C-alpha cells in the first residue's frame, strides 16, 4: 500500500468540472470494490447535490452532521461519519447548504484549507486508534471548480479524473488541469494525478475508441487500463440507494469497478516497492 507523506491513509479527490462524467459513481463504487477486499474506505461528499450520500443509502433526514459542519464550523469527521450497507465503507454526507459555502467563506482567512484541517485531525485520530484505519478516502467533488473543489485538492494527496468518452472530453479537461496546477503552485505542491479514468465507454461506437486513443496519447500511463462501460445498471443503482456492486454484481459496470480496484491496488504496490 502506498504511504503518503501524511500517513497511511491516501486522500483522493474525484474531480472534473463537467457534470455527468461519473465522479459520484466512481467514488461510491470504487470505495465499495476496495472495501470488499478488506481495504477500509471513506467517501466524503462535498457536492451540495448530495448524490454520493443518496447513492450509498443515506436518507436526508438522517444527515445530522455533514460536510457543511466540517467546512463551516470546523466540525469533526468522526461526528459526521455514517456506516453504509457495505462493511468497511463509511460516508460523510452532504447537504444543500453547501451551495452557499463559497459566499460564506469568501472573506474568511484560510478558506482553502478548511478541509485539510479536518483531514489532519482525522489522520491523528486514525494514528491514535480513535478512528477506523481507513486506507483510502474518496472526496466526491461538485461539477465546478469552486472553493469546494479547491478545498478538496488542497486536502488531497492525488486527483482521480473521470473522463467521459465524448468528442469534447480533452477540451473540457484543460480547465481542470489549470486548477490542478494552480493548487500545486499555491496551496498543495505535493498534489499528484492519481489517474485518468475513461467512463461511459461504448465499444460499438468508433468515437469512444478515438477518444480513448487521444486521451492515452496525451496522458500516457496516467490513464487506467480499465474502462467503465456505458451500462444501464450503473445508472439504475443510485435510485435504489446502493452501489452497483450491491445492485447487480454480475453487471458489466460492477465488474469494471472491481477490475479498477485491482488495478489501483496493483499500482499502489508497484509505487511502494519503488519508493
């Protein structure tokens, strides 16, 4: 397992300013797949829409302490964590009030470091045994490059970029990479790209293959070998409040996320050996 400079838990921001590319789907299903093989994971939902929370079966009425409290009131992750139906996978839920966080934080000192402070406390709690020994934290970012996404990148060790196989995929990615470089040059110089994940891939569509080739030629080995296919069960599962791996383990989408989890663990092992 790759160790980060801050300890054993690895914090991954799942980000892309474009909506509908599979950020939330990836955060909850990758977390599920890793938890299934004994790797404790935490999903932190900082999207005001709260889709990751809903997709993991957390009813809005049960979200008493949320990422809003963590960001705005310097609350504690431990107070906000909710266990999901998946053993080893917990979630810190979101609420709609987060939509106003940018305006509320605008004139506050250290506004881009709020999430990092919370994660520093969590790491200390893990080391002391007060918190579950998470190996991965996936931050589900909103579909915009606002103060919430900058907070996530400032707190994270790496950024995982889901990229839909469509014509303007690379063009839309340039904005995210600009924000990535801005964060590296200002608030988090150690931030790295975890990987680029091709989503909604349709092998019957020549365009999907062309986009995949273009992305691989641009990002090289940063692109995962695993691709996530366009699959109806992946879209259906959140409406039942569960990851696709619980909804239909045999579906092409489930099998792809299981394969991706294996690839991530394999890469982490290779990186650890090289360190």
